[in-house]
């Protein structure tokens, strides 16, 4: 599978490509953009863990495909038009690394959670687009992802989306969005 921009739905050819560890990991990005639970089950081991889920909703912090699917839904709730341009993918044994540029537009509230799962911070939608580099690390077992880590340029994303430096108006919007999110949960 050549490097490039990945988005869209899973096809039977994509499922066949998952025999190659690099292709399997490249496929993950388009599944996060709009995949179904069955797509996540095809890519993630039942014991898979996401080392980056500590500030995500509690459903994302579990193990297995359902937890990764919950992360996908969390991201989709805040970000539209998600896609990743894949620059390089390297594999060594059971480790696969993908260097990417993530792109999206914030159309919903982006919520950050504390350790107990309560809403810690809410960034109301700005409608702005972001394009920031990310490096994703995957460990494979039994032909599926069993562990994930990432290095993301969250500072660039926050600046592009208008979260920092925040205007007084945006700070007020954050306050009221946080209050609303906490009252709902």
C-alpha cells in the first residue's frame, strides 16, 4: 500500500491488505475517520491497549477493539473531515511506526477528561481546520494491533484551532461549554 492520504470506508481489498503489518497500520487511520466496530475488530487484538487514552472518555481506556472504536467516536464527535497523510511507515519485528500529518476541522466540542472520567476541559467548536504531525507506534500480536503509543504536535493543533492563546470571548465559551458538559455527565 503506497503512502498517501487515507480516509474513507473499509473495502474487502483493504481487509486483505492487513496481512502486511505496514498495510494493517496504514489502514487504521481511515478506520478512525469513519469505521464501524467490525472494522476495528478486524485490526485490533481483543487485549489491545491504547497508551494515549488517559485523557479520553472512560470507554476509550479499556482493552480491545471496542475501546479503540470509542476513541474513534470521541474524535469524530469533535472533528470532521479527519484524514491522515502518511509520510513513512517502518516495521521492525512486531513494531510498526507511522509518521503522519493529521488533518481535521473542529465542528464539535473537544472534551478532555480527568483520571476518574469527569470532564476536565472543553474546547467549544471553532470551525477551524488543523494540520499537525503525528508519529504512531503500534505493537502487533497475532496479526493485529495489541498496543498503541503516539507523539502528536498538540501545540500546533491548539494554535490552529484557536484554543491558544485564547481570546476573552473564547475563554467564556470554554467556561460555559464545560459547565454544560459536566451537567450532562
